[in-house]
C-alpha cells in the first residue's frame, strides 16, 4: 500500500483522496490558521506526489509533513472515503523517524522519572520566556501544578448500581504521573456505586499517542501488556476516566494481538467510562466553592456517547454553560515538540468559543486536554478534569 492510500477493511480496495475539501472545515489546524498546507487534503496530496515521484521522497520533506498534525482524527469523520490523516502521518513518522518522535517515545516511556523533574524545572524557570521556550514551560508548569479547582460536588446518595461487579481502573499516564488524586476519587466513586474495585494489574500506557508518533513496535508492546494484564485480572470491567485512553483501548480490537474467539468483543464491552457507571448517584453542590458557570470541553478522542457531558448536565444543571463540539484543545502529542505555537493557536480558538469570564471553569474528561487547557487558560479561569470538581474520599 502506498503512502497516500488507506485500506478501510481487509480485502477492500484501498481508498484515496478525492480532493473534495470536506476535511478543511473539520481540521482544527486549518480553522485556526487558514493555511491549507496544514490541512489533511494537503497532506494526502503531498503523499500522492511522493508516491508518483513528482515530489522528492526525501526524509526531510516527509518528516516536516509529519510534524504538523494534531492527530485529532476529526478528518476521518468528515471524509467520504474514510481517510484518516493521523494514520498517514503515523506511517510517515514510522518511515522517517525524527527527533520529535524519539523525544515523544522517551517522554512517555520514562514518564515516571521525566515528568516530575521537568515540571519542577519549569516551576523554577522565569515566567516570561520567549517563543517556544515559553510555551513548553507553560505546559510543564501545568503538569506540575496542583489543580486550581476547589471541589464543589459531593456525593449525597450513592446509587449502588454496581451490584458487586468486578472492575479495575485504567488510570492513564496523566493520572499516574501528574494527577494521582483522580485515581483516588475514581476508586471511591466506583466503590460507593457498589463495584468491587481491584488493584491495578500492571497496566502500561494505552499506546494511543505512541502510535500517532509512529512508534508502532512500542505501541504494540503496550497493547499486548495491557491485554495480558486484563486477562490476569479475570477480564473485569475496564473503567477509564480519560477519553484518549478509552479511544486507544478500544482500538485494540482491530489489531492482531492474539485475541481468543469472541475475546475482542468482550474486551470492547468491558471498557466503560467512569461517568456511565454511577447510575443515579446524587451530588450536593457547595455553593461557596462552585462557580456561577462552568463549561465542558469535549475531547477529540474517545468522547463516545457523551457520557461525561450527560453526567455533568445531570448533577450540575444550569451551571453548565457552553459545551464544545468542534473545538480541539491543541495538544497534538508530537506537535507539542515540533510546533507548539500551532497548538497554542488552536487552543486560542477553543477559548474564544467558551468566552469564559473571571471565576468560571472549563471541565473535560481527558488528561491531555486538561494539561493543554490549563497551560493556555485566560487569567482568572481554571481548567481541569471533572473529577477535580468532585469531593469524595475512599
């Protein structure tokens, strides 16, 4: 299969870009910059030129192309051919690995060591740094900072809908290395709702962003390790509170990981968002701590049926202001290393949509979105995970 072609299903003819332009409106990078060379269509056109020998198939050209993508996947939903620019970019990154992919691989694989150290260094650095240095420092400070949101939702009556079902938490990289309070709160909520919550059986990173970075071997190793950990735990419910993790985990079913008959279906069925498992649990609002209004950021990956938004609308009612549909936070994984200024422009568009005022909050259900929104938030506005707004103890 050539670079520009994408096989939708085994045995089907490869699909190719028809240059219709529907991806332009879906692409956050294009919407934020107006530069068509950053669009999915341009990436497929360049890949076609490389395939046909019209453009030189240089490693540098492919690497530069591969740097400039958020890997949000919105183009795939808009494309009538089902083409996915992140898949193309991942193939390019795998074929022409550069510094950015290597740096991201190291950043994820050694997160336990690197994230705390980098966060501490960023907190000690001057607040005003020029260009990319300032953007990188802001992102790292957000990683090291304590959540700025004071909890204002407390369970007042649990719905014991779990009926003793076995469950394990897949906490994800951000919770594991930067926001451990999310895991503690998620565990307490599940137990309150009647689930038998087991210990972490040894999960690794979900591998989603590793795949986007072109690190396919490392991604496959993480996928196999997580599948085996789930098996060893007795195939319980696999509960997530990060949308990107949920998306990454569900993608395993389409990968040859040695699934037993019907096991891939059981794997997907086991993956549940935390907010969907709380039934009709009631929450009391602390008027002194609650914002007059908060907004919800819908992650690009793994938002599924909108369970997080539905949960917040149920427990917080009219306090929920704007809920995004098309806005991306601008994180983009490897893009944060290659061109953080582009991610910042995308984030600016998201903040324009929310138009959040002093004292308001933006909540989301993705660890990466939390870090990006926190690092780009306007003064006087806090961004965080919806678990940051919850007060609960185990």
